[in-house]
C-alpha cells in the first residue's frame, strides 16, 4: 500500500518558479506515520555529471532521503537515465513521480508494481512544517591522524564511520540526563522513559511552555543539541596475544608526511516531534556518517591540488548550515578554513542551479549561515518576526525586510550614546543585514570607526572623532559606500505628511532589495523594516525598529513596549523634514 503524500509549500513555491524547459529533477523527503513528506528538490544535469543527487544527500539533514523524481513534461514515460534515480529510492517501496506540464498543471504518481498510480496530495504550510518537525544537531570533535595521502584519508575516515556504526558509541542530549546507547549495550535509553518522544523532551528542555511561545519563525527553530561519547575499550593486543611470538617481516618505506588535526563533526537531522527517543540513535549515526563523508570530500579535494599532495598547507574543514527562506530545509556545506568566499563562487553557482535558487543574491556564503536565536544572546535577531502576521487581504500590500539582521540600539556594548547615537545604531543594523546576507564579511563598525570614516573622506573635521554629534541619512550613505561599497538612494520628504506619497517607492525597495531603511528627521532616526499599504483607505503603516531603546535585549519587552512595531502615518512629525537612506543591493552569488 502506497503512503499518503504531503508536499511542503516551500517545494510548491519553488516548482512554480522553475522554467518548464528544465527536463528532470529529484525529490527528497522523509517518512512519518505512513506519510511521505516532500521537503526538497534538485535539478539534474545528466550530461555533465552522474548521480549528483547522491552527493547532494550528504548536504541534507539525516532522515531526508531521495524519494522520487520530477519531470517537466506532458508525458509520464521514464527514460533509462532517470530509471536509475527511481532504483536508488530506499525510503519507500513506491517511488514518487511528479509530472508538471507546459501549462504548469502538476500531477503526482506512485510507482506501484511497475505501474504508475496517480495520487492526491496535501500541501503542508510553512508554520505547520516548523511545528511538526524539529532538528537534532550533533557536535563532537574526533582526533584525526593519518598519512597525508588520498588512501590514508579514505581508510582512516572509513574506520571512523565503522566505529560509529558499530554501536560502540553513545550520544548525550545536552541540557538533559538522557543518554542513547547502541547495539553494543543492552540499555538503549537512560534518563527518561523509553516510550518518550522527541517533542516531549524538547518541551521539557524549553525555558518557556509551548503554549506561551511566540510566533514560530526560521530564526528560532526547535534544535536539540547532542554530543557523541566514544566508548573506551581495552587494546585488542592483550598480554596473551603479545606473548604469542610470530615471525615478522618489515619493509623500509620512504618517509611519509602525516596529517594530524581535530576533526569537528557538526551535523543535523530533521525528525518529526512524535519520533521516539529509542529511534534517535540510528538517526544520529547516519548524521555523523554524512558529516564524515563531507569532511572527507573536502580533505581529498585539497590533497588532489598541486602543492598539497604532501599535506603541507592543508586547511581545517569548516562546517556551515544554511536555511534559505526559499528552501525550507537546511543545507550543510563544508569548506576549507580561511578560503575567501570569492574563490568559491563556481561551486556556489553550481549549487544555486541544482537547487533552483535565484542567481542574483548570495545564499551560501559564510555570512548566510544559520544563527540559532536562542544562542545569540548579545543581540536580538529579526525581532519583527515575533509580531502577529500582517493582513493578507487582497487590497493590502505588505513589503518587508528580507533575510537576517541584528537589532542595534542605545546603550549596547557598554557604551552610552543615549540622546545622540540613534542614527549610528540604525546604520549598525543595516551593516548587520549586509553581513548576514553574505554580501560582505566586514565587522559592524563602532561609533568611533564611523566617525573616523567620515573624517577620512573629508565630510567631518578631525574634532568630530570622539564627539557626541549626530549624523543623518547622508552620512549613513557615505559610510555604507566607503566601508561596504554599497550604493544608496536618498529620498527627501519636506514633511511627515509627504512621506505617504513615497509608499510605492518603499514597497519597490523592499520587494527588489529587501534591506532595512534608515530615516532621519528633526533630531530622531529610526529604522524602517517594512510598509503596509491599504489601497481602499489609501493608508500606509510602517514597521519601525526603534534605536532609542535603552533596555536589555529581551524580545518580550521590545515587542510588548512597541520598540519594534507597526506605526501609523501619524507616527511622523507632520512639520519635520525627513531624509531616507535606501541601501541598494547588487546581483551576485
């Protein structure tokens, strides 16, 4: 009996944007409660490379597996080259085939006893996906020493995978008394009931009850941290074996170079909240093995390069996890430490094409890497996502900041800028946005560094450094251009009332560029994160991030007290003059 079928809305949205001329792709999903949930897709370029979908699986969280294929065609016939994909599907006995016709009509079929049976499907909404599923993140460091050869790396990492898969390791869930044991132990699970599920454990570890949680967003996903515990065993060469003498022959070899480094495993698994803890062990083993294979590929690629064959200059692998709003699932990349993003553009372009992602903005640079909001206590990340959703009525247009930023406001960093630093803080928020979107790797400047920049370009006298003088949108524009190479557009509004007439331009800015806007008027500066336009009433609301806040970085306070909130047009002084700085993005990957 074929499973029920659900498809993530993220997948539906991406499919709607793909050119129908693309011939074939792969589908990735996971099973739970007799349901196949499709969470991802990739496009295959068979003429260039073989089985790229198998390599991509290593970049996906454990439990997500190849589940079928997609054809942009009016025909259900399957060619020989695509039969290979269906033969590699292990997650279900009934591989899934989705056909999208030229007029964008989509039909799903399961392959049952070598015959295609059309099936209905449900679309899983964004919020429902994050409510039903959570992630387990395994972190550990393994010692790694081997001969600096391709064979040495392969053999050593293969042995480590065998060790982990042998059942001789255990896993500890951080922040709890729960340990998971493998087949080498009769225990299984300790620290909780063997019938407990992942969701119950997550809720017990959460500082706030599920009913009190704020609106779910992709910066505050449920992620359970886990570490690996290696079992110590007596050396296989016992005294008895050592005493059993045998004739030995030794051969002299040329001196060999050796690799010795700490190998950091950092890997994810995506699981349903109802999954029992007793089932988690095998999932973590698979996640660890995927991570080791990714690490192996990076080390082997370096060893294959000219001049690194002897191990000299070999760089530590670094692991990054990405959760692009277009994807709806994590992608993990392992890259050599210290290699600049600019030198890896070819690899990123390939990944953009394979995953059917936009080719005009960064998604897989270091700055794009996912930050768990609960582990970023020094700054609030995207506080506006905790606000109630905006209206979805057809006569209301909403355009918001896209991507991640950090909230900068008065009195942070143990620095007293109360009364004069609001524009500096707004600019720091804008800097954070460009950094976290991967456009650059520049550190967010301090007030003094901003002042030094303005003096250096001749905008301010040297006495400006160390002062408490205000700056405005023009100075913000100068700094963005000088420090980041970012061009900005300046809008001048003679009065607060006149701002209403610029609503279409603000909507266009957020839809095209998605960056925060700095607005200055009178002696005040604010950050605009979005606009909402009611066509029937000809009214505009503004999503304001207020840098004048002087309290601690607590999301509840910031939201409840209106420091991040929607404001009506009367928020602006009707007689004050306003300047807006609209930072522009440039196409790049």
